[in-house]
């Protein structure tokens, strides 16, 4: 019998250090990409058919609203199709390491020092729908990582919170627990370094004078 595909493995990230690489659920990603392709087609049909008919009949308000809404759906869906296509090129979806985490694509490393909290308050305890990462300074994050326009709009919509969606090879509750554990460990080490007592300087020994 063929061995099952692994869901995670140890990794040594070049920036974040040693950690765990969580693999992508390629089957789910393929189906999600098909869904976004259908949304693109529906958006095009809405513009070409429904919105055009309304505009031809002089209903510019309704037709303009349909065009704007369809364009937003098309742009978001195309962005998601590209992202899912890039995900299928790599087995790794998320890296959770000693120094932070990185979601692929694009694989930008996020230090634990940038994270305020991890969790989805809208989901029942122990059963998150998404991994929500609240950042301490979202504007600084966008500036340093060169976030795209779509990414900026997502950040605005989510009020400066990073959303790590589904599609991973292990349950989201296990991913969330792993990330929280690494965050707590990072803060414990940082606090220990900050509060470590500074050893007092040892008194200098006075040189002894020879007796006459």
C-alpha cells in the first residue's frame, strides 16, 4: 500500500529559525481554485449581460452598481486564483518557527514581536474557522512587506488582522495551538532576557604590599 502523504515536517527557516512546516491540502486548494474561476465567469456574465441591459435601458444607477460589484468580485477572484496556483507549486503552506511564522505564498516572514494575539473570537472555543493574527502595528507591517492593493484592502476590511485561511493538511485548531505555543515561548524568552538580573561587578582585589 502506498504510504500516506505527510502533513508536516521539521524545517530550518533561513530567517525564522527551526520550526514546523505544515503542508497544503492540494485537493482542497484545487476545488477552491475552481470555485474562484466560476466566480470570475459569473462576474463577466453579470457585466456583459445584466449590467449592459440595465445601462441600455437608461438605469445607470443600477447598471453602474452592478458593474462596480462585478469588477470587485472579478479582481478578488483573480487574485485568489493566482494565489492558489502558486500554492500548488509547493507542498508547504505555513511555517511556524521559533522566531515567527510565514504563509506561502508569498512566504513573507512575520516575527512574533509583531503579533499582538492569535485567535478567532467569532468562532467557538477549540473550533476556529480561520487563524486570525492581530498585529501590533498593521501600517508598519504593510510598509515593510510591500503589501499589494488587494492585500491592503483585505487588511482594511479585517481591521489590521491577518487571516490565515483553511486548506492546510492538519486541523486549524492544531495550527492555532501550535502558533499560540510558539508565541508564548517567544514572549517568555524575551521577558526572561529583559528581566534577567545584571550581575554586580566583582570588587577588585587590592594588591598586597610586601612586608619589610
